[in-house]
């Protein structure tokens, strides 16, 4: 099957910087040299000594670029790049028609960008681009819904074999990762040059886009927001370790029906579900396990001919790091009253623990306690009121790393503090607990365990836990995290 080439977009403010960045590109198939924004443009210097095929772009401000000179100067830059043998020269729709005609469209990318949304005349505009005679046509729109990517997939049939179609913004990321499904000749990577663009290293190593074909199995995480989710890193690492032809992508849905539209069009095989769609997913499922029915929320979907099967792996994930510990009769204080608190309360109650839910909003704590058959306490829990403390709130998540949901002053009678926050792996709460002699557990092992349970349910295979853990830690190093459930 045909794969998609990966093009690394390189920008700079000087020619020396541009050449240096060009030559540092590794693992891409092509390089886009953005000459707009460079104060000392030298086309000859930009192309001299290149190691990879190049697209030369000098984007005008009216098409979202940084070139603020006159049209004739920009024309000379593009024509010079073409004359010197640039593999492609990007010329915006409506610009320099005579130049495109003179070279008979050879090595020309005719492009149009809409930074507001999906243009009402998208089909007609793409047809006009195709009729321009350009060797390649490029349509870039801004996606506000996953359904906009579905529209691009339909439009792509007009330009099969000669198009590059992509959607900008968080909802459009899938168009970059699943470019083979859109029939795109290549897809772009870069350091946020365009909205929704991902770094080369992630496109190449995490998502392995150069190996993705139209037949590659598609999985994803649906939520809003999902840009900083660790799930793609974990699941893609597990797919790679298992040698499976599958890719896992972030799905920033506008609503659950938007997700459903995308899932049908792209044949999604399975999905992780995060806020705010866990209850919607349970409602949409044709079948679910008993735990999901009790919770009224799921975090995992699996596609079948009859519809979605659903389950909740949060409980399995939470309990996995506690394996070997006797919880029967232990006093457990749960901080928080969101969906995570409810799953934790269910898990601990079933293991025989004496569970109390604490939250700053008493009515929220009471609601969780009533739903799970445990009790609610008065905030904050007393220092001697628990043997095990579980934080299900987002307090302490990056960037607020010095915050803690409780002071933990004085000596602790409790012996274990379990913080579901995973970014940073060592939270202020865990640090304070450890300094007072308590055992501690962070949220990352739970995150990996619940993802591993999803992977096995989808594929029937056991994933490499070490690879999933390593991938999650690697993503945590430079990234910030999306908080878990709120109090």
C-alpha cells in the first residue's frame, strides 16, 4: 500500500539559521523551506547543498505567511527557486498565474489556506486549483469539528494522486496523521508553524506516519481537550512493540455526535474516552460491562458490527498498583467527587475497604458516596481518619506543582498516599507524605495499567508495559498535562 511522505517545515529569520535548521532535519522525506520571514533572503543559498527534496514557500501575509514585501520581489524569489531546480515551488491560488502557466504547472504546488474554517466554496475552489494545471494542489482549511476532516476525505477524491489536503487546528490533527486516508502526497511536520502542526519527532517516531497506509487500523482518544494526552504515546509504542499495523490519534471532538461521524467515516476500531464524553459514550454503547452500568460512564469503546461495546478500565488501572495489598477493613479517604472518585470508591468498596469521600462541596461528596454505597465526610479529612489517602483531584498538576490538596501537617497515622495526578510524577502531596514516613504511589502506573487493559481488550494481545511506561515518561518530560477530574 502507498504510504505518505513526511515533509518537515523549516522557518528562520536569517539565511544562516535556515540552512542550519534545514541540515538538521533527520528522518523526513522532504523539507519545506519557508523563505517568508527571512530578512536576508538568498534563494541560491537556500538550495545549495540540500540533502533532501525541497518545497520552496514564500507565503504572503494575505495567505497567513510572513512576507511583507511587494509582489514583484516575491515573484522573483519563487521564479528563481523554480529555475534553480527546487523540487516544488508553492504558489498561492490567485497569485502569479502567468508564471504557473509559463512553466505548465510543472513542480508547482497551487495552494489555498483558510484560517477561519471550511470555506463554503471548498469544492469549487479545489476544482479550480486542480484546473490550474499545477502538478500538486493543496487545500488547507481550519477544522472546528472532526466532521470537517470527513468533508476533506470526500473532497480528496477530486484530486486523487495529486493532492495535499489538511485541516488546521486541534480538530484537524487527524488529517495530518491519517494523510494516507485522504490520499495526500505528503503531510507536514514542524514546530507549530501552522495551527495544529506537530513536531517532526512526534510525527516520525510516535505516530510513525510514514508507515501509515489507507489500510492501517485506526484507534484514538476522544475528548476536549486532548492535545496533551499521553495516550497516543503509550498506545502507539505498544502497537510498534507488538508489530501491529495500527495508529492511535487524538480526536478533539466538538460533541459526541461529531466523534461518531468521524468514527464511521474512518472505520475507527476502538477509542479511549475522556472528559467530557464518558457518559455520552456509555449512553451510545449497545452493550457494556456491569461496572460501566453501575458507574454510568465508560472510558473505552470497541467497534463491532452491532455498534459500540463499552467498558471502564479505570478501576482495573487504579487497582493494578495496589496488587498484593490487603485493603479489607482499611480506612480510605478519597479526595474529590468527580468521575475518577466514583470509580475509585467502587473499586475500594469491592475490595472490602471502609471508604469515605471528601470534597469541598459537601453535596458533591454526598452524591458520589450515595451512588457507590460508601459514606461522605466533612472536608478536610482529619489527620488520623485514614489508613490510605487517595487524591482524585487535579491539584498539584503541572504547572501548579507546588500546590497540594491537603497540608499533611504533623505526623501521619496513615501509611499510604496514592495521588492520581501523573504530571509531575512526584507531586507536592507525595513529597510531603514521603517526608513524614508514608508509602506513596503516583498516577502514572495507573495511567499505564488502564491503557494496557484497553489495548488487550481491543487487540487480544498483552502490550509491552515497559514500552508504554517509557513512552509516557518521555512525553511528560517536555509536555504539560490535562488535569483529571475536578472536585
